[in-house]
């Protein structure tokens, strides 16, 4: 599609389908963000389909995450798509909750230039993070800047002036926002009672002077003659000139313009997302939004001398997965590799190219490692920060961890990312053989060494598999058999010490590939299917069991998917874990939330552990079936039978708020039960249950960090401020800070807190001057109560970004005229040659890609460091569009056709055309 077609499509979505008001309700930041994100994602999917020669059918209006994922051929990644949209929405919402009084973040108090700087600086972070495939950091930053961008249209007088299209200059660092009113110039009159329709002075509107309302809890904070934001709790609106100009809701002071402002905000959000898309490329934007085929394949591999056989098994299973899954819906979305030994770990390798991943795996060599303990947790920490959230990570080792001090930071990252970690431990006999001297060393892991890996596996919902080196390949083949993103957990439990116990789980008709995993030695089980047929680990022949396999301490049972209630009885005195999984479209996401004490109310998402000893609230999002509803939500002890039942209240759109009168005092998981009436009677076959894989825990401590400034300039000291608060007794609390890039940190090792009190601290960190732009440093700050019985943490993603001085996009210059085409297009070809350069002071052209056109593109580098592009196509495909991006993400879109050409797309003109001639009306 041409630039005009794309913008027409996007703005049709914002206007023609009532984006400003839905069912008579005001449109929130979250709704504006979601609709713009879905619109642009549809365009990206359309473009990818065209480039790959596939047909594309747009989903029906109004778009939903489910319909867009299905249209994009990525239904199995619906969970990560929804999670990404929610992350963007959550960071957007937190601007109102955490920074309600920051005028620049809301474009209040006429701080429009300052608001624009937040947008453009944040946009540089988004682009740099995307370039390094750090998509969590990119989408978090995206959410923060979108709030400020959207508030411009609600809090300023841009709409009242009569503008019909967004202010494109808000996303251009070297452009002016507009003519902002002087601090001494009066901008408003008092409203006529409750009627504020004409309270902006006519000279301000006539002369296109920009202003925005003042907001403060202090009524005297507003300069004389200035507009107020208006509404509760803005006290300045009580002082002359009274009233306000905000358009936040239909009931706001300028609520009559809410629809136009919301419509403009959706178009502006779409425009910013289009800029991010152009800088990243369609495939990277697709990945950023969490849309992919299969789940990530992530290996963390011990490369010491005794691991030669293990590495060979990893090579073989990698080749098997790639060869069997390539081109299928379960093809891994990304490949991640982290090697480790002692004294080194990393680097992290992340690629979407399976052949590149194979080459890295094949390059691994087993060397060194004579002192036995290795940096396994350092490698795991790097994988948890480098792999996408909800990944499944496999760590291969035959040695204990040398870096046990990272246990708690690793658990914090597991809780944050909700990734599953499987340990493949091959030191069953306790013998290691270093490569350089061929001398065997006898070393058996202590019970503490072994338990550390089991604890981490249990917390993540993974397995700690103990297997001989000769049987490793068989074990890993079992666990990696399914790389589907639609894998769900029905039941998970662990017992240490082991005991005899019965476990029940419901299977609904949407479940496929039902599998039971049991890890432990000398474990016996008895299985009863919904029809009452009894089978056990000795007699596995029967109507319900497809296959049963034991490798090392891993027992795998594949079952026929029979809907109804199953029961499994486990008998063992040894510790064991149980996990029941299947593939299904029905799944859930959840976050603990707390009522906000900010001026706007609402709730905030808890980014770490919920508070112990108090009631709690959970936000549950159910997806995968329009007919499924949640009926029960429980917090179930991970290693026991205790549970806390919640009170469920539907919020609409698949969201539920669940209230609990307490939280378990030990590790727990979230269990959701409900009814799916999609073609089944309201009976056992329609009952579903899903469980979170990650175990969580409550804490009497709260650790918070300042997220306002997440940029680290290379070679410059960065200070991160944090606070620790306790609801319990006081004392000296231990502080531990860690990061995944192995950078040196300086911080207080303890803080003194009084009972129920708080204290502040600072972590100082410096990234080397040669750190690549866009590198994300994941900083974990942990506080441990006296005695070590309680702890909590904060995780902050810092982005390394040099000062940006290049704000000018590349330039396209036509070198040769295009061929003219006749009516018989299939008989002729046309050609155009273009030089793309970035100017004398530019950072240089980073990429040139084809956005539109089905011809062939040839790209070469010229002696003057410019990029030469030659495009040849059939006259039946008479249009093409190039996207040129420089090293810092400045974008230029250049369009050509067989009949005429233009080197620059003026988006402001296009937006004006669309808004004028489509007559967008809400």
C-alpha cells in the first residue's frame, strides 16, 4: 500500500468505527493505545503477507487482539501479543498513577516543549532497544511516552484551534511544537457556570497560539489569566479564570470535544507506531508486539571439559527441532544461546535465523573446568533477561553453581518474566573429566547443590532432570517435543519430602496433546480417567494412556484427551514434582494490583511481590474463547494442599478482578477454573482449569525504583535511586544489587529501617564507553529482612544510549528516470535508480528496505558511503516504496512509480487530506 493508502486505512479505523466513544463511554488511554496498536499491527501483517506472496484477509471490525493474531497467522502467540499490549497499556497508565503531578508528562502548565522532549527522547530509546532486539525495554518505554503524546490532544487547545490532523512535530526532535503562549499572556476566561465551551480567549484561537491547562492541588499555582485543567482534584480551576479545558472524558470541562481529541490521539499514536515500524522493519515490529509462531528455543550450556557428550546432544537435538519444525506453525520464534564455564559466561546469542543458531551451537567446544563449580546462575541470569518473557529455558550442566549468591536475583527474574527453567543435570555418578588432562575427577553434588537447581526449577514450573550423559539426548527430545506457544499448564505440584497424595485435574474439549511429567526417583502412580478406568506405572496398557517413558528421574505419560475430571495418585517417600500440560487456545494472564492512592484513583499493577499479611487483589485476563468465563480463582500452595479462594467479579472484555482476604504465607500458584460453553452442555466436559507455571510468594517488604530516567550514557556514571519499606519489625536490612551485563555496581550493603518505616538508597553503575547503543542492562535490587526469612526486589531495565545529535532523516535522490509503461503492462519492465545518503553530519544509512512493490531490489554501498538502490519491476506493478533508516532510527519513506515519482512523503498533508475528505465524525 502507498503511504496515502496506509494513513487512509489507519484513520478510517479511528473515525468511521466510533473510536472516540464506545457504547456511550469515554475512551481511555488504554483503549486509545490498544486500538492504534491493533490498527498498525494489521498493516504490518498485510505488508508481510504481500512481501511473502500470501493473501491477507483483514479481520472484522472492531479489531480485537484475538482476531488480529488469527489474521496474522499467529493465533498460538495470542498470549504474548496480549501481554505486550498490556505492558504498553500498563506503563501508559502508570504515568497517571506514579507521576500524576509531573506537568511535562501530561503536557500541563504549558510545558509542551518539555512534553515533546519526553516523547522524542523516549522514541530514541524505543528504536535503539528494538535494534538490539530488547523488545520488553522497547515496549515499556513506548507505553511511557504514549501517555504524554495522547495527553497533548486532551490537555492542550490543539483541537479547539481547529486542527484536523495530529501535530507531526511532536515526534520530530528538531521541529517546533508550535507557537506556545508566553507566560504572561492570558489564555482563558471564566466558564459560564458549568458551560466551558467558549472559555479560551478568541485571540488565542485566532492566532494559533498553543496553551494547556494548569493542574495543581494548590489553587494559587496558576499564573494570572491562564487556563486550568479543570475537574477534581484540580484546585486551580476554583480560581479566576474558573473552569477548565481538558477533554479527558465526556464529562470533562471540554467533554464536548472528547471524541475529536480521542480520535486525534489514536491517529497520533498510529503515526508514532508507524515511525517505530519503519525504523525497525516489519518483521522486528511483529516480534516487538509478541506475535510469532512457536515459542523461543533457549539453551544455556556448560562448556567445561566434561561436557563434550552433552554439547553433542545439544547439537543433535537443535538440528532435529529445526529440521522438523521449520516452516510449521510451531517453528521457534527466536533462538537463544548462552554458554558458561568458569571464569566466563556469555555472550548471549539471539537470532531468528536457524542456520546461524546451528553454526553457534556447532562452534561450542568443551574446555577447562577442573575446579568443578561453574557460573551456571550467571548464565541463567543472562538468559532470563535476554530471552522473551514466558520462554522455556534449558540449562545443561554436570556441575554445581559457583555463583550461589545469584539465587535470589534469579528467582526475581523468574517471577518477573514467568519463564520456565529446566535443568538437565548429567553428573549422576559424580565424575567429571576435564578435556585438557583427560584425568577423571570424582565429585558428587551435595544435597544443597542439587536442591538449589530443584528449587529454581520448581519456582519456574520446570523440571530438574537427572540423567546419564548417554541418555541425555532421549530426555531432551522428550521435553522439547512441543515447541508450541499454546502450551498450557493444567496442574503443577511438588512435594519435599515426598508423600502419598491424590491430585485431581479437569480437562476440557479444547485441550490437545495431554501429557503428564513426573520427576523423582522411586515414584509410583495410579491414574484414573474420567470414565473410571484405573492404570498405573506398572500397567500402562489401556484406553487412556498412549505411551509411558522413563529416562533418568523423568517419567512421561502421554494421554488420550478425554474431557472430564482425571485423578492421579502418587506414592513416594522421596521428593517429586508433578506437572500436567496440554495445548489449548484457552489461557490466562494475571497481575496483582493495588488501589492507587494517587489523585485519579484506579489501581496500579504490583511489579514484584504482593504484600504479606494483608488482603490482595488480582487482575485476571482470560482469552482464547469468546464463550469461556471464569468462575473460580484460587491461590494454591506449591508444596502443600492449602489454598485461598477469591471472590470473582467480571469487568468485561475477558477481564476479572479477584479479591482475597489473605495471601498464603508460603510459595503459591494461581489456579483458574471456569466454564467453556462453546458447543458443549454445561457439564464436566465444559469445565476448564488452568494454572500458572511460576510459583510466587508474598513479602512484608516493598522495594521501589524511580523509572523516570532509564537511559545510561556510555562512560558516564548513572545513579539509580530506590527505597525499601517494611510493614513489620525494624532492623538492619541487607541490600544486594546485581545486573546481567556483569558491570561493577556501588551501593549500600545494608539499610537501617524502623518498624513500619522506610529508607532510601542509591545504586551507581557505569557502562563502558564502547557499550553498543540499545544494550539493556537489567538491574535487580533486593532487600532482605534481618534473619533472612523475608525478601523482596525491584527489577529495572536500563537502556544504554549515547547522546543523539543526528535528527535528520536520510535523503533519497533519483539518479535515473524511470521507464514509461504502456497499457500492455505484462510486456514491459520499468526501472529506477536511487542514491540514499545521510548528509555530512549524519550517522550514516543503516538500512534500506522495500515497503511496497513486487520487483527486485539491488542495494550496494558507494565509495562515498552512500547507498545505491536499483529497482526493477514489471509495469503491472507500477509503484514502489523505499524505507530508508539511519543509524539512530531517523526514517525517510521514498515513493516512486512508473509514471511519476516523489522523494518524500509529507504526512501532515496526507493526514489533512484524510481528515478533511473522509469527514471523520464521532
